[in-house]
């Protein structure tokens, strides 16, 4: 006997998959129908989800015409950081709070309990999705909600507040500088007007006296320091070292001028004051114009945003994005089909029962000598029933050539692992083939006293039988009963309640001797023995037969039990063992099977 092949990693063919699928059709259809039904019901009952999205165009400032490779790499990194910053700014708290406040979302969003405003902001922070569109200058703002009427307005308001927030933040410093310079222009202009008016009044009141060169030099130095001090005060505080230095220089020049004649000094001071104020005034006008240009249009620097435009505002969604009923059902059908096949294969691989001839060869290490379809219970008790074709094949292929070509088997024992696997019915049908169709004189021996049924099939009595022979009350030849068929005889069990001691080794030897005397009167003796579970001495029982026919019930016999029983039988002196697969089902139609 070959060794069993327990390698479950055998590559399955398409035919194997079809057989498994047809065999496990209940598992397949249960999984398939359940999944499709659950997904369909869920798709039609769940609350629809609507989506709205808006696109914002980020226009960056123009780059310098000539840049180095290092500047290009830096610019790319700056652009990535810039877009990432914009994504975060869209979901900034100020923007979301403004939207909640504008649309009164604390009253419309599905938030409960106290502090609804805060919960509405948190709701938007979780639901709003912002992402840069790859390889473009667009930012996508997306929101999915169950409220169809509210989703688009929220997205549009977020986009608008984000744009306003960005430019307000960006232009804040430039606007402040512009306002400061404007204030300085007005102040210097007022001082210049007062100085010119003072000069006119002084010239009228005091005759014009030209100052000498010394006074001019002192006043010029004084005026230059005062001008420098005015410029420094625009950028530095009063305690800055440069400002303090300029103040000290002014004091020194003032001390020098004190010694000059008062009138000369005064007229010179006024003129130089006017000249200095004019120069400061002109400088402030230029700076104011520069800040105005910067404020009105962005300063063109690499990586800086020039404008943000809402090019594709969100619109009210027409249909929900989830659930997509047709798609869900289609996916459920696909997943149900694939999952059903996978589950069927998994269940089949985990099943340790024998179904096909291939299973018998793989698990038990022996190829079945035959197989029969499901035996009908309705045929029991009818001697003119036509047996399954498998028994004819068994007779022609095995039993008639057991001792060589044309040498039929004389004594055959039918056994199995457990009750209910069909050994009694198989023994009876084999006896019908040999007696009715092969013309042989056959003796059926019912050795299974506990589960005796052969007397019913042969329409004879249960008693007397083998129990009486083993207990010494009768001779075996006197116990043989003739059936309605001329060539079929039965040796019944004799009792259904025979003690287990009848199958001890001494009785087995006695049974063997009795059968040797009887079998000469018959062409074939078929013994229906106890199954492996009922009889612990099945290895001894097999010694009385030339050939052992082991019955395996497809879909019921577990290969471990069958293997254990076969190992026990293999220790017996009998030299021949065959396995018959009973109740075999052909799960796929023949025309499909032969096409593969």
C-alpha cells in the first residue's frame, strides 16, 4: 500500500475549483446572497453623503530672469513650503470661526450640548479637507456632509475668508509703514511751512545780514547733524547709540554758535533749517511713493504669492457621493463571488472527509477499486433491484482476477470504519451481481450481529444463525437459509444481542473452520463483518477472507478514521485490500466535466 499524501499545497486545477464550488454551493450561495443583501439594504437605508469642493488659483510672483542653480533649488523648496502653508491657513481657526459666525453653523450643524460654537468649529476642522492639486497651482477645498443645502455655502465662505485673511495678514506691515511715512510727511511739511514763514517775518523785522563764513560752516554742520538725527529717528529709538551720538554732536555745534552775533546766527539757522526740511521732505515723498506701490501691488520676489483667485466655486451637489447604490451592489456581487469561492475552498481544505477517488488516493494511499453512486433506501428488501454499475465493474475488474487472470476470489469480507457507511448494502448488492447476473452460487454471511440487516434485504429470518453456531447449539450447514433467488443463500447473525465475547480469538478460529467446510459448496462467500468502531478484533476477523473490501462513504467518512481502520486491517494475513467509495456524488454535470 502506498503512503498517504498529506500535502495540502497541491496545485488546484480549474476542474478542482469547479468540483469544490459545486460541492460547497451552499457555502458559496450563503456568503454571496448574504453579502449582496447586506450591502444592498445598507446602501438603500443609509443617510446619503454630499460633497462640495472649490478650487483656488495660487498665482506666484514672477521670477527673476537670470538665476543660479542654487536659487532654483531654493525656489522649489520655498514653493512647496508656501503651498503647505496655504493649506494650513485654509483650516486656520480664524477662518473657520468666521465661517461659523457668518452662517450661524452652531445652530445648523449636527452638534449637541453646551458650547455649540466651539463644537461647530471642531466639526469643520475634522470634515474640511484641503489639498494641493499635484503639478498645478490650485488648492482644492472639499467638504462632505449629509446636509445637501449647507455643504456648498460652507466651502465658498471658507475660500472667501481664507483669501481675505491671507491678504490682510500679508499687507498689514506694508500698510502700517505707509501710514507712518504719511504722518511724517505731513509733520515735516508743517515744520517747513513754519520755518519759511519765520524767515520772512525775521527778514522783515530785522534787516537781512549776510553771515560770515564761520557762521555758515557752524550752521551747516549743525543742520547736517539735525538732518541725520531726523533720519535716524525714523528707524531707531531715542536711546540708540547712533541717535545719542548725533545729539551730542548737535550740542557741540550749538555751543559754537552761541558765540556768534545773535542776528547773524538766527538768519543763518533759519535758512539752513529750511534747506534741511526740504531735503527731508523730498526723501519722505519718495519713500511714501515706494510704499504705495508695494501696498497696491505685491513686491516681485521669488516664491511670493501675487494673487489668490476663487476660480471654481462650490455648487449645490446634484447627487450624493455615498452611497453609490449601483456600484455598491456591483462590488458586493464581485466580492461575494470571489469571497464565496475563497470561503468554499477554505472550508473544503479544512474538511477532513473523503469525497472523491482522488481524496482516497491522497489521504489513504490507495486508489479505490470502484465507486458507486448514492444507494437508495427505497431499494432495500427488493431482490430484483438492479445494482449500481460500480458493482459490475468491481466484479469484472477485481473479483474475477484476484488470484491472477481469470481466477476469481473465493472469500470476500466487506467492512468499514463506522456504522452507516453502507457496507451491508454494498455486500448485498455485490452478492446480487455475482448470483443473479454472473450465475455464481453465493453465500452471504452476516457477521455483524449488532447491526444485522441482511436478513431483511434477503427476506429471510434472523434466527437461527452464527450466534447459535458459535455457542455450539447448531452446525453451520444447518443454519444456511435459501433466499428467493436460486443462487443466493444467507447465513444470518442469529441474534442482535450477541455478547462481545463471541468475537474472541477462539471463536474466530472456530468460525474460520466452519466457513472452510461450508464454502466448498459455494462459488463465493461474502462476509458482512462488524465495522472498525464496533469490533476491536477486526484485524483477526480479516484473516478468514482472501480479499477485504473496505467501504468509504463519500462526504461522511473522515480520512483519519479510515486510515486507522486500514492500518489495523493491513496487519492481518489477508493479502488483498480494496477500497470502494460509496455514495459518490458527481457535483458538476458530465458535459462540463469532460470539457475541462
